[in-house]
C-alpha cells in the first residue's frame, strides 16, 4: 500500500483542478499546468482536496499511485507558489547575465555561451556569480538547472564550475612534487 498515495492533495484557494478522464488541468496564479495520468490510476476532487486512487491491484497500479499523487501535488504547488532553484558560479572570470530571452554565461571558454530561456521559466542574475531559476513546473525548473550546470560541471581540483546552491564538491589533492 502506498503511504504517499494515500495522502490527499490539498487544493489552496485560487487554484482549480479539472479532471477529464486521464487528463488533469490545474490553473492558478502562476499559470496553468496539465498532466496526463497513467491508465492505472484515477483522480477524484471533492471538498477542496484531490484524491488519487489505484485502478486495480497490480504492482504497476500501486507504483503509479504514489508517483501520480506526487506529480499532482507538484502541479498544485507550482501554480500556487512556484519553484525556485539557485545556481552558484565559481571561478576567476566566470560570470552570468540574463535578459528576457537569453542567459549569457562566461565560463572560461574562448566564447560566451548564450542559453535560450524556455517559455514558463524566469531567470535572474542577482549577482554575476548567482543564477536564480523560477517557474511553475518543477520538472522544467530542474531540467533548466541541470542543463546550465552541464555547461561546466564543478571540477574536483579547484572547484571551478557551475554548482547548485549548497552542493558539496569533493576535492582532490593536486600533483605531488
């Protein structure tokens, strides 16, 4: 039995959840998000809460029960409060700046990197070495953060590169003389 799936998803005021068969649409202050559920689960909305129920007794339906509940919870949380991820840039001369369409990053290569900001994502550079990624979709915010980090992962000798805020980079000892 899924302990995660048993919990109801609380729907805050200002958020509407519409269920149409396997399609779920969640609308709120930060926008609208849609989700297509697995055929092994169903969603029922009543009394300001959304309940995810398994359709059968199979192992797959039990597995998708908790997964679908968390996906629905992320949609509701995303349209009401949104998600934020912060990245730190470390290295001499490494910096970033953002405008409406592009994030321009200088990471020690011979050229600057222009990263196109996807729709539904807002990127701010509070400091030249700090990037804040905000959006309604948790998956999209995480994907954008992973793509930016992939441009120059932190290396273990000097720790230079792009890292998530609070990420620990295991350091190695340099060459011995």
